[in-house]
C-alpha cells in the first residue's frame, strides 16, 4: 500500500516517525493508516503531500503518492 509514497520517503531518508514530525500527525495515528491500510483523512493526505513536495522540490500529485 502506498508504494510510491514509501519510495519517495526512502529517497528522502524519512521514516514514518520523520513524516509524523514533518506533518504534525501523531505517529500513533499515522502508522496504522500507512502500514495497515486504514483510511487517511483528506487533510492528512494534504499534509503528507505538502511535506514530501517541500522536501523533494517536486510537485507530486495525490494520485502518484496515494494510489
């Protein structure tokens, strides 16, 4: 699940913990959503997309990161 998101996180050297800190989404909330397939809220997906885009300098789409 979310293979492209995890690929971009790997390129940045980020863990779920790093993503949690960068987005302000609690680790205990983020981990099951990314690893166990729980649904993301749109606001959470936006924060993740914005953090990845800002760090990478690339404007990834929602479709690329989350489908």
